[in-house]
C-alpha cells in the first residue's frame, strides 16, 4: 500500500522512510522513499538548506502554470528545517537531446534531468538558478 505524503512534516517524520541511495551531488544526497516508489527524498548535506528551499519555492510559485510545471519534477513537501525535500522520482534520461528550458535554469548538465513515468523530460535539480534577467523584466505596477 502507498503511504500518504503529508504536505507539512518535521525532519523526524521522514527518517523511517529514507531508503536506498540513488544519487549524490554537491548539495544533496538523494534516497528512495521506503513507502512510495514515485518519490525521492533529497537531504541537504549541510546548512543552509538553500537548494531544497529554492526548489520548493519555485514549484509553489509555478502554481496555475501547467506548461511550466510540466518541465520540472514535482515537489511534494519540505520539512520544517528544509533539510528534507520530497520530490517526484524521475527515471534515467534516454538519448534524446534536452528540450528548451526557461533561462533561469542555469545548470544544464544531463544528470540534472530525467524522465517522468509518462515520458516527459523534466529538470530534477533546480536548486541553483539565476533570476536576475527574470526580475529585471518584471512589470512595475
Ligand atoms: N527527483 C529525482 N528523481 C530521481 N533521481 C534524482 C532526483 N533528484 C535527484 N536525483 C539523483 O540525485 C543526484 C543528485 O541530486 P541533485 O542534482 O538534485 O543534487 P545537488 O547536490 O543539487 O547536485 P549538484 O551537484 O548538481 O548541484 C542527481 O544527479 C540524480 O542522479
Ligand atoms: Mg545536480
């Protein structure tokens, strides 16, 4: 049976669900979720939890924009401290070239992309972005 994922949780809530390691980067170590096949748990290696927080913030800011959200692995939740992020699990990328992504996604290495269960190429590491061009273009109201 698939375990429900709470939207809000403490760091301690997630400990029992940390499964096999699936990847490691400069900022996070990433694990399978023991209760669910369709998500991973991304654990920040040190403070501050900038990358996890950035992904959580961006995903939530894309609310109501399905075409944009289709380019990014879904974020299910962030723990109180930001140390644990629950994200849609993507599968290994095939040979296809990467489609265009928004300019704020600056880290284009292939390890940062994967395939969703329905075959879409999505970005799985959007913790390091550059918003300067996007912010400069914001309307003054
Ligand atoms: N949503 C996901 N689904 C499947 N695997 C993932 C997912 N997120 C991360 N991984 C795996 O874990 C690795 C490290 O994750 P990620 O790139 O997000 O960490 P990082 O520390 O921010 O990386 P970097 O060193 O590129 O800054 C990825 O290259 C990938 O292999
Ligand atoms: Mg990465």
